C-alpha cells in the first residue's frame, strides 16, 4: 500500500476520513503559535475516530533561559564532499508570551572558502504541564496521560524531561 501524503497547515486540517491516532512528535507542536495550537487540537478532534488517540510531546526551554543571548557554537559537521558545516545559535526568551526565539546561522566551508550562509529563525511556543492538560480537556479530550521521555511507565520529574501527552477523543 502506497502512503498518501497531504500538505497544509495542521490548524486548518481538513482530510477525508477519520483516524485511529494522530501523532505529533519531536516537539514540532511547539512550532505553532498559541492560537494555531488550539485550532490544531480542535482539528485533530474532528479527524479522530471515536476512541481515537492523540500523542503530542512538548519540551520546556529552561536551559535556554540560562543561556539566552549567548552565541553557542556546535561541533563542525564534515560532509562527504570535504566541506564543513558550522552552526551557531542564540536564543531569546519572552516569558510572558511563552516564546523561545532561536536564531540559527549555518555556514558551509570548502577549502577555506565560505560557500554559503543560511539564517533560520525558529520560534518555539511552550505550554506548562497543567496548562496543556487544561487545553486538552477544554477541547473535549479525555483519559489524558503524561509520561516522560517516550517511556510508558516514567513520570516527568525534571524540566529536562520531554513531556509526552496522550489523550482520547470519546
């Protein structure tokens, strides 16, 4: 069976049929603005079969609070063509908007010459644990569970844990 791929904004999700599960991993839900995140939860609810599940993981950017406005250099990446990619990043935090805005600069070097530079602005919006549970409840989700780090029996105990939510649409 060939997969069917759709492209669009999750907050405007309008696909044929209903699904047993919707999975949003690796913190990508955090790329959505607050209003888009709520709209996405509503769209997911419309697309789930009765007793369908959502799985969403979130992170808390506490480490970036400690290092905001400091330029961080990652280890160089050596490419198969002999070039090297350098990456620098710096985050700024807006606690009132619950926004972590990271600016990333990529440089590709070959034989001591800069070949290309790319800038990326990465806005990540975070939710607190109880806040996200409330959002799920307000949008009709039930049997909400929270685990840490993709481990079924592990409860979050640190801000460093990935918060893994699952919820049922009755």
